[in-house]
């Protein structure tokens, strides 16, 4: 059982619990991105099992009528076995989503996997336009060039600052530089796209910038935040008419995810403790 302190960040251990969470979020006009916790499988059978779990989850979402989609991690569906296996599974999941009029996101992991992930996204989006979206990380120095290549691909793009520690030869390591790159990447996306921009950030400054850029360029966009982080802001934005998506992980591998949230921001532990203690 997930202890109450971690429950703030994780939708539950089972699919029914995840769908219940999505139902509650939908009541606040917040759509949900469900992620089955799991990563770095070097065994083909594990990658296959999570691929099958996502196929079944897409069916369940379609049956439920909920405003929800899924997000997969490359190393969860085969990247650590081979890039080909990853692409095969990624394609299969998006094909099912396309049939069901559902949607699949792909997270971005460490920089060794960026090329294979973007190549797969480009090819799959060409076959299943607007059924798939890809995360890109502004901390990587290559991202401005990647966006130049990706702006015309028929899939959504989720811009995040980047959660992986990368070397200074390929990544901005200073927070101010990452923030500056994020602003530049947002400007590029809003200037050159008329739809399909996802702002994956809790940063009030970046969300205000996105709002300004959307008014200026008429671009359709959404804001994405994690479950358990700035949920008041998620509700406020949704009430103002912004498309808000909450990324909600579920599954029995919740422990390392919870530790990551706490490591990222120690106050999360205090917030979670307060929520549990009702103070
Ligand atoms: P930060 O730069 O960390 O903080 C900026 C400001 O935001 C803070 O000053 C504060 O005002 C506010 N803030 C941030 N966190 C909190 C908090 N916990 N509580 C209260 N206020 C807060 N990374 C990847 O590398 N690959 C992915 O696939 C990926 N997918 C993601 C999907 C979603 C939906 C989101 C939201 C993030 C994802 N990330 C991913 C993580 C991302 O790269 C960042 O590490 C993470 O979002 C922190 O950066 P930030 O822009 O939210 O704000």
C-alpha cells in the first residue's frame, strides 16, 4: 500500500485507482496524463509487459470516457534493449491510440537516447498525425536545433527544463542558463506553431510568458504539471480556461518516483507531511 505521504504524488497502485484519480481531476476541468511507473528494463519481457499494460490502459480510458491520455518512458518500452524494439513498441501503442481517438506522450530520458527517441517520434507522428506528442528538454544545447527540425512534425511538443544531470559540454548546467534557453525555446514554438505546444513546467514566470505568447501569436497550447505540485495553480488555470493536464504516475514502483520528487525539492516533503497531518 502507498503510504499517505507518497499518495500526494502517485495516483495509486492499480488501473482502477488511476482512473478514479483521473475522474476526480476531470471534475476540476483538469485532464490527466497517466504514466505507469517503470523504467530501464533491459529484459525484453519487461518491456513487452509494460507495452501491453499501456495497450490495455488505452482501452480502459476509451471505455471510461475520461479526459485522459498516457505517457510512456523510452526505457520502459524497450530502449535499453534496442532502439528498434523501443520504436516497435512506441508505434504499436500510438497505433492503438489512433484507432481509439486517444493520445500518447513520450517522455524524454538521458541524452544518450535523444536521437533515437526523436527519430522514432518523427516517423510515428508522420504515420499517426496528432495522436502522439514528444517531450524535449531545454537544458540540452542541441534543443534549439531539434525544435527547428520538429516544428513541422504533426505531433505535440512538451517543453520541459530537463530532469537529467548532463555534462556541461552538451547541457546548460546553470539554472539561469536553463531558464533563458526555456524562454527562447518557448518563443520559437509559439512563433512557429499554431497548435500542439505543451508547457511542461510549474514555473509561474514561464506560464505567464506562454500566456503572453499565445495571445500574441494565436497558438493553441496547454500547461502540464505533475500530480502533487502546485495543484491550486492547476485548478486556477483550468478555471481561467487554460487547457491543463496533470501528469499522474501510478503503479507499484512508486518508491523511487516519490524519492525523486522529494530530492528535487525538499519542501515537497514538508508539503506532503502537512497534507497528511491536515495542517
Ligand atoms: P523549476 O525551475 O524547478 O522551478 C521554477 C519555479 O516553479 C519555482 O521557483 C517555483 O515557483 C515553481 N515550482 C517548481 N517546483 C515546485 C514545487 N514542487 N512546488 C511549488 N512550486 C514549484 N523532465 C525530463 O527530463 N523528461 C520528461 O519527460 C519530463 N516530463 C515532465 C512532464 C511534466 C508534466 C512536467 C511538469 C515535468 C516533466 N519533466 C520532465 C521535469 C522537468 O524537466 C523539470 O525537471 C521539472 O518540471 C522542474 O522544473 P520546472 O520548470 O517545473 O520549475
